[in-house]
C-alpha cells in the first residue's frame, strides 16, 4: 500500500525551515542521508590527501553526495501527495544543497584539524564539482519521485532509479576510458576526475567552467519546464494553462535545452571528452612504419617522423626479446607536442601512459632515442600474457591491478640510463636499513612509497626474477600464477634470496647519501597539500624563468608558508636574490641550504653548484673550478657530474670561457644560458682551436635539431683527439652511437661496440648502469 502522509503533515516541499528541522532531528530520508554523508566523508577526511577542501575531497563528495541527494529526494517526494512540479524540483534542489553543505562542513572540520591548503580554491573546486553535482542529484531525485510514486514497491524503485543516473555517468566515463585514449572524465554528478595518480598539478582549467555551463543550462531547462506543467485532478502531469509569461518561459526552456545539447555535442572542442578520432585529427600526422602506427603533430619534419618509427620498432623488438614474448602485430604510438597538449587531449600531463588492451602508448615528442618509449611498449607487450579486460597483472582475474608487477615488468624490460642500476639502488636502500619486504612493493603499498622507490625496487626484483627463473615463469607470474607456483618459493624465501643478491652488488661510497635524497620524498598520498604546493612552485619557476621576479618571489613565499621545508622553493628564492634582488642575502640563503644537515644531498649539491656559478660570473674562475671539481668527484649522477667537469675546465680556460658560460649560465642579471648564442660561440671555438672539448660539446648539442651527420663529424674528431675526462669520453661514445643509429651507419655502430669493450674503455671506471643502457641501444639499433 502506498505510504501517503495525511494533509496535516506540517512541512511543505518548498519550506527550508522544515527541511533543516528534519535534518537536525535526523528524521526522514534527508536526515538519514545527511548522517550517511557526514559519516562517510568524515571518515575519509582522516586520509592525508582528503583532510580539508581540495581535489580529493571534492572527488569523494562527488561520488557520494549526488547519489545521496537523488535517493533522499526520490524517497521524500514519492511519499507525498503529488505537489506542483516546480515545488518538487525546488525540494530536490534544496535537499542537494543541504547535503552539499554537510559534505563541505566535513572538509572544513578536517581543515581546522590539519590546516587548510587553499581554502578559497578548494571551495571553488567543491562548488563546481560535487556542489553542482549534488543540486543535479536532487533535481534528478525529484524526477524519479514522479516515476516511482505510483509503483507498488515504491521505496525500492525510488532508490534504484535514483542511483541509475549517477551510475550511468560513471559507466560512461569507464566506457570512454576503455574505448579511447582518455583517462580523465567530466561527469554531471561527480564533476571532474583527472585520471592520473602521479601528476600532482591538477587543474581542469576552463573546460570545467564550460562543462558546468552545460549543467546550469540543464537545470534551467528543468526549472522552466516545471513551471509550464500542472496536475490534473488525479495528480497526473499535464501542460499548464497558458498565462502571460508562458511564452517567455517556453523560449527560455528551449534556449537552455539547445545550450545543454550544444555543450554536449561540442565536448571535444571544449575539452570535455575525446575519442581516438578527435585526437588523431587534432595531431594531424599519421604514418605506418613496420609494426608501429604513428600519430604525431603534423608540424614534425619527415626525418623526425622517420626516427620515431625506427625508435618504436627497435624498442618493440628489444622489449619482446627481454620478455621472451611477442607483442601485438601492430602497436599505435601517439606522440603529443608537449605535456600541456597531452594533458588537454587525453588527461596525463607529466605522466606517460600505455593502454595494453588498446595496444596504444601515449607520450610527448622527444629526441631519438626516446627516453621512455621502451617502458610504455613493455606494458603493451606484457598485455600479450596479462589477463582481464585490461590485459594486466592483478587479482580477481585482472580486475584489481597489481602495480608492482605491472610497473616492475616494464622497468625490468626497459631500464633507464641511470649510472646506478636498479639493483645498486636497492643495495643502497639495504645498507640504509630502508629496503622494505618485497611483498609490500607488490601490494597496494606500492602506491604508499615514493614513485622513485616503488618503480626502482619493483624493477630490480623483476629483473632478478627474470635472470634467476627465466622469462617463462615470470610471464606466468604476471599472468596470474601464484608466486609459489611460478618460482617454487614463497615471498619470505624470495625476499631473503633477493637481499642476498642485492648485498653482493658493488656500490660507490657516495651512494647512501644520494639514495636518501632520491627516495626520501614521500608518496603523493602521504604529502600535505601536494597539488597546491606543486602548482604554486611550477608557477613560481615559470615566472622566475620569464623574469617576472616580484611575482615569482610571492609565489615561492606561498609555497614556503605551506611547506617550510620545500627545498626547491628555498633554492629558487636564493637564485632570485643572487641575480636580481639582494646578492648578499641570496648568497647567505644558498650557503645555508648547502650546509644544513636537513637539506637533502641533491639540494645541497645544487646550492653548491649555484655558489660556484656565482664565483665564475664574478670572474673568480679558480675558486669556481675548485668547487665544480669537488662536486663532480662526489656526484653519482653521470649527467650532472659531466656538466660540472665541463664547467670546471671552462672556468679557467680563456678559449672556452665565454662559449660555455653563455651556453650554460648566462650572466649576472640574466638567469639561465642562451642556447642560440652559446651554440654559435661553441662552433667558432671548435673551428678555431679543434679543441676536443669544443668538438664534443658541438657534437652533443646539434642532434637536438636533427643534425646527426654534423654531430658524427665533431664527435669523431673529439674521440680521435682524446677527451679530457672519463665522463666526457663516455658521453661522446654514447652520442656517437646515437648518431650512428640515426644515420644507419653500421661502421660507426661497430666502432662504438669495439670501443666500449676495449680494455681502455672509459666505462671500466663507471658503475655500470650507463654502460648497460648503451649496450642495449647498440643491440637494438637497426642499420642497413
């Protein structure tokens, strides 16, 4: 029997006073919905990223509050005698507003507990996402009440129908994620989901405003349409008798509906959603090269595209060899101009992405060989023995991802070119007492560690498994076999054996301090205000580089007010002071950063490097060279150490001084080098002196513009004359190998292969990671 209250029920559908009274007394659907929202979001707020107004809290609220509003409105209104349509809609909107207020109150409470990151920005984000979504949920609940009011099982029907629209919105987003390159989502109820876990700067930009303009148009259409409806004697809806304002309201309703439909239809242009076709049209370039289908910006030169195709096919073959499995017959590689375009079109800015089930990878354009193309292709090849709809490693038939297995397999198949191998970094963590049990890395705790630590350890362990047990068993593990079946041992035994292996890996004496700096950064899930801090710091860095000094200083100050130990901001302020504001204060700030025991090793060294730069810019070349040499002798970063060596030599060499300083440093009052003028001066120095250091620097830098033939000429000259340090010698060999591969120079590749294997090879004194990377490049390089 239908539950209809008597006409004497005191509250009216449009009465806010009655609404808040019932909520306070925890009566009726609204009261219970308020309790559920408060309990759920109050509990979620104890997670670090959810403590206070911000993206995560708004996302959680968007998943909870609109559904709660829809259910509460549907139950509340379907139990009443049929009120006027506009009164029903008003009641649903009020319910949505009250529940949104409850949700935001939980954010404020946690913000008072832990401190606010960005109250104004968090409030704006909440209003545009979960706040508007809650209003829409209440409006949907009012519509559902009309459908459920006469049904036999009214309550069940009201709940299921109320949930149908929010769940449909999520289903559409999942469908788009599965069937397109998209990882982000705009949803009418939730608002905005950025998609990636590792991009800490989250900004929906103008797209969220235009999306919510469409939502507002939908609500206006609903409201004006409701005013054009009335009820007959049986409570059924009918078109109301025309009055003086009916025509205007009908016109507004039509315009609002047209606007809502137009915003939906123009989704790709407005950045609300994309498909493979819209992204390919935006990029414009298409080319099939062997097994790789390339999509790229149509502004790229043909020689750049040729190298992309060569790189893709070489990396694909290399990964297949490492994993002992053949990947898909064709792979699609989409290359975007930069992180901003990639963020706008598919959702991941600074994070590289692969979708194994689509046989696609998504990257920014980079010079040959691409630094991460192999890693992403490894995900696609792993999909050939992964499971579930996403072709990955995971539990429940592949529905629940195991990030340790997924990323560890890719790192093992395509390691980076760091000077220390992943196993060596694991040894450093072992010596520090900071090596966690491997079971943790291959569980959800993978996300609880810093990305650098999780990826490194997962890759080291999987590479060890490949060497010890073979690719067949490791593929079986990835495909779902229990680790005991795949290896014959449990986690505890494997962990002990892995630690024994790691303990035997040679390690330079400076590794521990660098490991602390590399791995001590907490996971994004354990940081306070990472989105706000990183966004402010990125803005500050951009303003500093654009010489907007006052604005940069203010932004760095905002960063430090939120995180007084943000060493990047402290370093940036020191540089600004030295070059533009107060040199004495800046030097003092950099000295303090360089000497403080609280400063991580990498930031200590950056500060010392900046102090050496000041010495050189102030014509104290000998002092600068001494600082550079000291830093270079203790650096484990091959690229940083080599640059320090070059600066040390140039600071005391009159012939080299101007060219290198212009290229790398600039001048007082001009922070940063000038690549164009620097290259011109380098060329003049090389032609005038035939100095091997000059030839090396020209040969290293001209490939950025695609001049591999010129690079080979200068590098051959430098190698024949003899490079001044082992690091510059190693890099010259690596760059010459890159040039030979790019040019299809078989003789050049063979010459480099012999040089790195010779007893006099400069790699004999290295830690091994860079040598292994060069050997992989040579092995995969296809030359005619």
